């Protein structure tokens, strides 16, 4: 897909548009969860968008979002649109350092998306029923089988 087509595709997604409307500093945040799978053509829709943020992006999210605690891990979260977009300043555990995840993120159509290998490690770690099809798809594209639990994020 051309970069123009990808930009149109991503920007036409209602969840991505909601995230972009927050106007968070793009150098200080990245889409995580299933969002990177959309950016790489492995998903065609999203029910929500998870974002990791630091510094000015986290500060802005806290100023305008509804503050609470995440369902997984109890970390601080700024929620928007009844949780359809959630912004975090940590991700699950110290095994997922957000500075590294943001700095190493893939930039697709001007948006930072956490690398797929990190998405696989995250989904493999949780292994929720809803994650199994994503794990299979990610293992196929990344060429790994069952070894995702050992992926390093740094």
C-alpha cells in the first residue's frame, strides 16, 4: 500500500481519528495494544486504542482526560470517550519500558506504532482468549512460533 493510501486508511479509522484529535506530542507517544496490527494490515478494525505516553504527551492527556486506574495492572490511565481511547504512562510491567517502546516505534503515516514484536510479547504474556488469533497472526508475520514469551523489548 502506498504511503498516501496508508495515511488515508489509518486516518479514516474512527478510533485512530479520536486518538489524533487529542493532539498529543507525536514524539512522546505511541499506539500500543492492537493498534500496530491495524497499521501493518493485520487487523481491519479496532474497538479501542491504547496509547503509551511520556512527558508533554502524558501531561496533556492527564489535563484533559478522565483519570483512573487500568484494569490490567492498576496503572494510572487517562481515558477518553468512555475508554475508547486510553493513554498510559506505563505498560504492564518494567519489561515494557515506554521510553524504549516510543523511541523504537515504527512511524506509519506520521503516527508512532509500537513494534509488532512488542505487541506479540504483550499479547503472549496476557494470553487472553481474544489475543489468541492475534498471537497466531503475529507469529506468522514475524516468523516465530511459541517463542514470543522470550522476546526482549530493549
